[in-house]
C-alpha cells in the first residue's frame, strides 16, 4: 500500500506535519525573497502561492496553526515529491502529531500531481481533523495505487473538485472513493473531464445528501444517467445541475427515474431549457420527495410542460416570460418567484408568498448561492415547510 514517507531519523518527526499539507516539505531549492504563505492575524486562514520559480516550500509550515489552508502550487509538477514515498511506511507512527494540527478545511490547487502522491496524502489525512477538502485545477497523472485493505482515508464531510483531470478517465470516482471513509455528505464536481462512471465499480454513498454537478456543460441528459449511478445515492436530498446542458425538465425527470434518486430540491438554473416536451417521450413521474425546483436564468419564454404537480418552491426568475403565467400552466405551488422577467415592472416584486423562501430577488447571484449552489439557497426556505 502506498503511503507518504517522512524523512528517516530525527528529521522525520519534524516533517510529519508537512504531510498534512500534501507533502510540501522543503526541497533543495534556493528560496526566493518573497514569502509565498500568508496567515491572518487570527490564525484562521492561511494561503500559499508557490508560483515563484524557486519557491520556499518550508513557508507552508506556518499554516499548520490555521483552520482554513489553501495551497496553490503555481501549475508546477509535484513529481519531485514522489521520491519521498515509501510503500512500506506506516503513517500511524505520526497519528498523534497529525491529529494535533488545527486544519479543518484544506485546498490544493494548480499542480500536476502523481496519483501515488495524492492517495498517499489522503492516507495521512486519515489521522487529521480535515473535514472539507477542495482539489482545484489539478492534473492527476498515473494510475491509483492498490486500494488499502482498511478505510485508510480522511473522514470528510465535504469534497469539492473543480477542473481536475484524471489519467484514469471516468474510473476516478471509484478509485477516489476507496480512499475515503463512507461518511461523505457533500460532493461537488465542476469542469470534470469525465462523469461517465463505471457504475459497477462505484460503491454506495450512504450519507451523501448533496450532489452538485454544476458547471459541466457537456454532461447533457444522456450523461446524467451515467453520472447518477442507480441506487448509489440513497440519502440524496439536494441535486444541483446548473449549466450542465440539460434541455427539458422532463428529460431530467427521466434521468432521475432511471437512477432511482429521491431529491427534495433540484436546481436546473443556467441551462438553455425548452418549454415543450418531446411528444415521443413517455410520461415521467417526478420523485414524490421533490418540493423545490429552480428554473431561473434558463431562457424560458413560457412555463415548461410536465412540471411536478405540486411544489413548495418554484423559481422562474430571470427568464423571458412576457406575461404572468396562467394558473393552469403552473403546478400547485406555495412560493413562486417571477422576478427578472420582461413583464415585471422594474422595482416591482413578482414573488408570491416568498418572504421567507430564501429565493434571491432579481437576477443578481448572491455570493451564498454561488458558493453553495442555487439549489441549497432555495432549500433555506424550503426547509421551513418541511
């Protein structure tokens, strides 16, 4: 089993915390004069940018007292760190030291990372306090090492991947899953090179309540069926599919039915949706659990056909509706948002009974909605009705 190696001898104990920062221990490079890492006065957030041609990697050690750590490797390859891997090393000898580190949220970005290095770091993180991990703008090279016999990875609550490419193609999720403990609750994947997962290799996500596949414009409705592996997401409540190439609500409904998922909220905003149904397509029964649907910023000129018969929240804001929808065009909905459509007079509030719905007015994208997806923003209000 591949794991991170700490330099042998007395220096090994000193370098053990560096494994928590994905093996960013000092290499024999001439240090630059600029300090690549900065930590705030409260020792909460630490950010490192190793873009200098000869960075001082040891600067990362000051981040070990922070709670939120972000490391950007300047687009360089981390191949030199691969020499510090030892297949026989046991990270348990450093467990107490790693547990003492405060880091709860960890981000690694802008690097080429050999797969053995990534999975070795995950094994060390099994002894850390890290609950939220973000991988952004990474190229994972090579194949994953043999999976561990035990659950050897971190007990993450949230995992976010943005613009991460894998040499193994669609097999990346099954490979990564074997190095994580099963309690993951939130998974966000954006700008992925492949979401066509070999579902027979993917294990069940027993605790996953939020799945955000937004900003994968090539996904489409056909790809949705491959990404939502059937019966792998039994606890799913919030599904976000913003800017994913969806075409009709009924097409998405068919994908949900194939996967057997039962989300409470569905975010289809920022897709170019058609209002008409495919007459050749069979009728689709929406999940009975669905109570919130976001169709904002979808270019709709009329209310789409085939919506769920009853909803607590329906967001049709920032579309191209030229008139108020007729009652027969709408489902039985408790909170309807129509702000930002052409028929709405500027300054007029076109929300019905949405004072506490959590739906954001007009077409401004709240930082909260950007950070956690429009679906979850909607659910702030939806759960008031649960």
